[in-house]
C-alpha cells in the first residue's frame, strides 16, 4: 500500500480507503463477513475507514465500531484514520428516497450530539475526520462554525470536512480553507470535468478524497445485473431506482470499452489507476462486501496504467 498526505493536515492516508456503507453495513449482510473485509484491508496496509452516522439505517457506524473495538487494541490508534459524517437525519440509501432539505439538520446542537454519538458508536475516543454530510454554503452558519471550532478544541475530532456531490459547494469549500480541511466527493472517469475544481481544492490546501470511482459498479464488466448474491440484488435495485446511477449507466458503455484496452488490469483496476494518477487526490474510498474485490483494488497502488489506455479513457470522455 502507498500513502499520501491529506491536504494541509498531518494525516497520512492510504491511497485506497475502505468505505463502510452500502450493503456492507446492511443488517442482512453477516457481520463476520463485514469484519473480514476490514481485517483484510488492515493486513494490506489500509489505514483509512470512512462511514456516516445515518448510513445503512444507522447500522454501519455501530458495526464498524464493534469491529474496531476488537482490532484497535493491537493497532497504533494514531495511525488509523477514522472518519464519519453528520447532518442527515434519515436513514441513507433507501432505494426510493429523495434527498431533500427536510432530511438535514445542521443546527449546532444536533451536530455536536451526533458527533458525540459517532465517537461512542465507533469506540475510538475521537474522530480523525468529522464531515458535514451534504451541507450547502447557506447552511454553514456562524453559530455552527463557532460550535465546530469548540468541538475541535475539545478533542471531539481532529479535522473538519464536507461530503458533497455539488460542484458549487466544492467551490465554496475551496474558498474557505480556514474552516475546512478536507472534502469527500464523487469522481470517476465519467466525471473528468471535475479535474479543475479538484486542482483548486488541492491548491487551497484542502485534502481531496474521492468515492464512486467505479460509478456505482457501472464501470465493472457484468457487475450490474449479476444476481449471484443478495448484495448483487441490492446494487441492481440502486442502479434502477437512483437517478445518479441511471446517469452512470447511460454514459458507461463506451467508457467500459476504453477501460478494457488495458492489457494488464481489469476494468475496475484501470478505473482506479487512472484516478490515482491525479496527485491532487489523497485517497480513493472503496466499499465492498467481497474480500477478493478488495484485494483486486488494493493491488492498484503497485500498478501503472498504460499510456494507450489513458488515451482511450480521455477519448471516450470527450465523446460523452
């Protein structure tokens, strides 16, 4: 595993982080298998674990906490980066939900209460990174910032971030580096138009972490539509019902062909390798229920994507 510095912080994070969400945190997915994913990640040098307070109907965070309670006594806590989020008050990722402002609460009292609950859930004494989940610029009020600074001074978390899919809010974060330390955004080879704002964030000293590198599975050959496991059914449901997933599906066919031009890597590896070529990015967060898939992605940090494949990716994107 290779590592990068997270923006202006003193955190050194693995190039591949584990996203503890999605079907991984679903109560239907056996916890011992969820634990095997985390254990394998640690064994191969992953030190960055990202979750959210409301993920998986509020089950992902306590699940990760139970696993960490077993693992942390044998680890150097200062080298494990634990990240969670607050601000969304409803269970995340129900397949037919719509994200509306009524599902958010960024009042200072709620944010502090949620952060305290996350620390207890995760059995980790403090959060390395605390993110505002889908916050908009207008919701970052002066009382909220004052409370967050107080929480930071009291040791509840070390660094403050924002998790957003909005380019407008990414710009806001880039111009407020005195408040924010990092940002978690969606970014993949179908979204190369985000390179400019990623560069701006990096120049401002904001650590950039990216998710959805596989476009919710649409960049993986025969991933969406395979029904071998309950996880496959869950991800198919998301692909059919979520607007963002449907957009990825519409754009993915030619890009999958470009990724297949790599002679040394799978589609998934090529997709990660291309994104990791961008040195403005600190880490790619990857969620999975399959240890073999995790091993495949972790291997990317020691591989180099062929120039021909990179050119094919850029050409495919130019035609989208």
